[in-house]
C-alpha cells in the first residue's frame, strides 16, 4: 500500500474519498511511494525538481490527489485547450503564456498574499531540458509574498516522490539558490539529474 502523509491542519485541501483512492491507485500501479510531510505553514511556494519528463506531471498530480492537497500550479497555455484544459483547471492549473511572462511574479504574489491557505508549485528549471541556472521566479515570489520555499522532488531510480525540506529565505538570492540546488543534488529525474 502506498504511504500517503497526513496533511497538517493548515494545509489547503481539495477532493474527497474517491479522488484520494484514485490518486493512491495510480501511484501504486506505477510503483511510486511518497516520503516526507508537508509543513505546517498555510501558504508556501513549492518547487518540484528535477523536472525532466512529462511523466512528472502525471505522478505529481496522482500524489496531489492521493493526499487531498489543493496545490495551484502553472503550465503552458497550450495544454489548456479542450477537455484536458478543463481537467487541468479543476486540478488547480493556471495557464501561462510563456511568450509574455511579464507580471507573472506580481500576480502570483498578490494571489498568495490574498489567500488564507495556498500551496503554489512550479518547476525551478522552467523546462524539461537541462539548464545551467534555475529561474529565480520562485525565489522572488516567495520573498515578496513573505512565505517559505518548500522542496518537493522526484527520484526515479526508487520511484519516490519526496516532500521536504522547508527553506526560509534570506536577503542573499545567490546563496539561497546555491543552498536549495544542493538539496536536490542526490535526486535523479526520468531523463537526467538536477545539476
């Protein structure tokens, strides 16, 4: 049976018994386990890495359903066409036009500040391809919204989705980015590692 961590009382929740059963079933059929726990914070910026395959979204959404956690995520606008778009919105997705990224940080900060409870997730690489430097949007959003960063990770060799640790940011963006990248060093995605 797939271990599903209990959510802390302050965590945003979504779904019911059927969606949790479905998420656990998908994880079990795929051989995935979940390790760790969500923090007690009602609002966090969650980063998920390494993001090297479209399968990350499948396993991540299955874990989200299994835990009954309400997580808001962004994805390229092209994915939100037709019935798939309806489903992605229902699961917490927000379409973003990557050709016009201006204002995304400001809009996200406002939404997090206005929410009583909100977990907002994004991939710091910004793409499934290998990158030398992560995008700093997640750091800017978390700093300006005055919330911590929470690390979530995929480790394909053991089919583990990991939760944690929670990271308080400082005023030094470069040092924080280096510290967070180090957390992800051991984890290997479907098609590559993090670094």
